[in-house]
């Protein structure tokens, strides 16, 4: 099958029910091509993976694993086809990997008329199309040529039929008619044929040669004749070897099956007619019973509809009333919350007016301030005394320096 023809069969939408199974056929052909390329030793063993099944890429089972195997196998086939394509890794960008594979396929002058997202599943007719094209290019690059098919010679199975001396076969009859020393090539055919014309002429010849001149009278007893006939009766039996390839056997089988189907159909048709009549009677009974029940329950149904209408009105009134209650309960909650706040403020103010604890705290704070003031005054006095002493020391030191400098000048 050529590439264009195969692609045409895959792209036809209304191709009959067999088109659904086309990916399985393509997958099997792809597996044969991979075996010709020794993928088991050169591709599977380095990756420590199992061999592909016949329909591995035809059915989507594990998209992640199948996508990795699809990209890895495509890269391996591209390298076999003479392209420099790196082995994809697990964490590579799938979009970039798919774009690279499609670009390489287009370089081989193959049309890719489907979106790249179809290849992300790692299985399906689109993935098989890419792998099949790459396998063909790899086989071309390795100078592989398909040879002419050699059909084995079909040997006819010899039927082990035990020939009894008491049975007269059709071959013996033909040998007696045509002669054992005749030309066998004239009578060789796919089916055993009897030359009735020759048999008729031979019988006429025998009759003419063996015709007596006078009327013959039999002297044999009738009882002895019957016994002789019973004795040679098994030898008069003719056994015809049936060939399974004979079209007459198939026609006879077809007629037998047809007769069986017709007899079965007549019997089944009677049963089906009876079943149909019973079903129709049952349906009529059910419909009449339904009408009777509807007529009997019409009053109750009207009461039930009226009760349903009153129930719906009551539910509507309840909904409206419950809506007003919820609004009023919400207002009540807000008012009660404000009331609680006012009560808390009043309690705080009343407790602050009757309680003397704040006055005691104030007095203690004043006493603490007085103590701190006295301590501060003491510290200030100490600092002033220190400053005064420092000033006095400075004055005495200055006066001494003045006297010391004045004495040498007087001399």
C-alpha cells in the first residue's frame, strides 16, 4: 500500500465501519517495520523498557508514558533517517518537542494537516501517522528493500481412508471405464468428472459384441440368485471422497442452512406473533385500567390540587410574616445592644462617683511628687556646691600664676 493511498484511507470520514480499526492495522505494520530496524536491541534495551504490544500506540492508556515513548521513538527514527535530533528528556517542554518533530517530518515532504495538540496524547492515528512516515524514511536511509513475496506451496493433505476390498470406489469405476493404461493427463481436473457420453458408447459397443444370436434362457435358481446378490451387495457400494474445497459441498451446506433458517423462522415467527398479541392485550388492559383509575380518583385529585394551592398560599403568607419577624428581631437586637452600652457607662460613672480610691491614688501621687522634688533640690544644691568649689580653685590657681609671673620681672 502506498503512502498516499494509506493517508487517503485514514483521512476519509465516511469510509465504512472498518475505518475505526485502521489504527490497529497501521500499528501492526509499524511494529513490523521497527523489528526490521532492530528496535528491540538498539532502542528498547538502552531505555530498559518492555517491548511494544501490537496496539500500543492505537489505544490511549497512559498518556504520560505513551507521550514519552512517542517522542523517544521519533527521535531514534530521525537519527536513523540521518537527522541530527537530540533525545528528549522527561522535563523538556512538550510543545517544543512536538514542534521539532513536526518540522523534521515536513522536511521529508510529508503533509501535516492536523494541530500539534493531537500528538500530546502519545497515541492515536496522528501519532501513528508520524511514526509510520519516520519508519519509512529510516528504512530508506538504511537501504532496505522489500522483496517479492514467496508463497509456500500448499500441499494437499492426504486423507487416510482405509480402502476395503469389499468397497468399490469411484476411482476403480473410472479405471474400469477408461482403462488403467490410458492417458491420465486428459482426465486430471480439480473435480472428478465422468464422461457419460463415452460410457454410453462403451455400453453400446459391449451390447453389440455380447449380443447373442439366440434367446438365452436362465437356468439359475431364484433363491441362489438372491443369495448371490446379497453376497456381492457390499462390493457394489460406491464411496465418493468429499473435498472440502468443492463448491458443491458449500452450496449444499448453504441450502441446508437456508432450510434450517426457514424452519426456525416459521417456528419463531409463531412464537413472536403470540408474544406480540399477548403484549398488545396487556397494554390495552393497562391503558383501560389507567383510565378507570383516573376516573375513580378524579374527585380526590381535584381535592389534592386545591389542598396544594391552599398550602402554597399559606407558605407565602408565612414567608411574608417570617420576613417581618426577622426585621423586627434584628431591630430588637440593635436596641438591646445600645441599651447594654448605656448601662455599662452608667455603672462606670456611678462607681467612680462613690468610690474613694481615686482620691487616695491622687494623694499618693502628690506625696511621691513631693519626695521627688526634695531629692531634686538636694541634687541641685550638691551640684551648685561642686561648681562653687571649682570656681574658687580656678581663682586661686590664676592668682598664683599671676604672682609667679610678676616676681621675675621685678628683679
